[in-house]
């Protein structure tokens, strides 16, 4: 049965043609003395490069490795050390380039040498991805984007693949572009996303170290820089892909209509978040309580919402608009203390004139109780059913919850002070009146 190539799909015909060309090229190399001399030159260049790099690496490592880990140039020098695995393939590439001029002058041919140089570049790219890149996203890009591209370049098919991708046109609506534009956009978009994320992280760390700024201003600067970085990355990506920004005018108009109707709340929350950061009335680390009953420590302020963490570890997502349109109690306002009170009772047999001084002195011994703005103050609150009711007010810097147990500690102090003074803390007493007297027992 004969193989009819003309009946096969076009891609099969093209693949078969490339395979035949490759086979013919391999046969011509195997039967050519010039090709064998070039192969020998490649082998010698690689062995010589391995020998030189083996001897140079220890010396270079001793020369570049910093003695002081905290020095100014310590980090750049450690960064340079990571590129030592590239020494062997790059030396082989350089030595092959030197020998290429000699071979071309002798045989007027250098196809094998050119192929070997491309292979050495592929080995350098493989060492870069395998040994030097540590970032997960960049390593993934290297494995699935850089190495395939270098492999295609090494076998000499870069122009063929580039032409095929350029001639393949796809379209979405009225927008038409080639596959090479899609590939270029994926590569550039991935790299720009990583670069924007890295730049945002570095800028955030620098701004966070500026302790002289208000926390709200720092958060506002961080959000502004983040928005600017990714906006610039988006514009660069559009430029790289060759997309005219004027073509996005219709999409921009649709987004504007959506903001006016369906996205009204999102726009309101975004603007409210900016106002919160500018005014600084509540910031990360503050304990707040809203009118709706939500209470917790602010752990994150985002463009749309603010996250509160309660003392039992739950996260509450509160829209930023609620911080503007409702009343918010901030228990962590800068420079202010919080007042609490602990209620107790004493027996009616007690000389109540001695109780305030006794309790105030006991509460003042607590290390967290403040003398300013006011020292502990014990007040008579009323005459209850079972005893005389008192309450002591005290001021502390902090919240009476979570790791702090201020009210519990104060009640312990009151209990011990009253016990030491032989003052009775009454338990509930009731007088029961039976109308008509008790029933008579029958004989």
C-alpha cells in the first residue's frame, strides 16, 4: 500500500517536508569532512569550556562571595554568584565563535558550528531556569515559554514558526490579530504582571518603614502606587500587542454605564475607602464597633471593603461605605484610654463609708490601671434587695477582651480586699409571705 502524501492534511505535508529536509541535512553532515571537523571543534570547545569553568568557579566564588553579610554590596555580590552555572555553556559559545572564523576560512561552511552555538545557548537557558531562577512564576515561564523557544531556535525553525504564527489570523468581533500577537501578549503580560507584583511588594515595604507617616497615609500611598504600577503595565501590554487604545472606547463607555447602574455600590465603596485613608479616622490595627453591631480589629483595608477580625478569630468583611454613612466607635484612637467599671455589693451590716477608699486603693495596685485621666473611682450606686450596690470606674490603655482581662483582674482585687477587711459580700435574700397562714395538719 503506497503512502499518498497529497491526500493528507496540509500540516502533515509540511511536517513530512521538514522531516525530509532534516534527514537530508543530517546525511550531508555525516558524509562531509567539513561537518566532521566542525563536530570535532564543538566537542573540543565544550570540553575546554568545562575544564576552564571547573578551575575558575572556585576562584570566582572566593573573589565574589562577600565577607560581610550586612555590607552595602553583599546582596549584589550574592546575586552575581547565582549566575556561575552559566559559565560553562557561555565559555563554550565563545570558544566556538572563535573557531567558527577559522572553519569558515578553510571550508567556506559553518552550518554545524552555527547549530552548535545555538545548542550552547539552549544549555545556558536550561541552566538559568533550573539552577538560578527561584521565583515560582518566573520558573514556570522559563519551563513553558523560554525553553521551548530556545529549543525551536536551536533546531533552526524560529523563522518558520514565526512566519506561521504571523500568517494565522484570528478575530474577536471587529478586532482581528495574528497568533504571534497572542503569544507576544501572553509572554509580555506574564512578565509585566510579575514585574508589577515585585515592584509593588518592594514599594510597599519601603513605604511601610516610614513610621513618621500616619498609618492611613501609608495605606493610601500603597494603594496609589499599586494602581499606578498595574495601570502602566496594562498600557505597556496594549502597546506591545499593538492594540489601539481607541478601540477600547466602546468598552470604556460600557463600563461607565455599568458603574452608573449595576456597579454603583462598588464605586461608592471605592470612594469611601479613599476618604477613610485620607481622613485617617480608622486604620489598620484599630478596634472599631459599627452601628450594625460588627466589632473587631481592622486587619486589612481594601479598595472595596475593610476586614475586621473578632477576638474569636472570625473575619468580618464590612463595605467601606458603612464607615462613612453610619456611626463608628473607635476604641483604639491614638492617645486615648478606655474607661471600664466593675460592679459589686456589700452587706447592709457594713460601714459603707470605708468601702470607697478600700476598693480604690486595691484597684490602683493593678499595673495596667492608669492615674490619668482619672484614678480609680468607687461610687455608691444604690440600695439593692440583698445589699448595698457599688461600682468602681478605672482607666486602661487597651481593650477588655482578647489577651486582656482587666475587669476580671479588678474583681479579683475587690474580692480579696473585702475579704481581708472582713466585709461580707451578700448573697440574694428573699422574704416569702404566705397569705392566710400555713394549712393545718389533719389528725
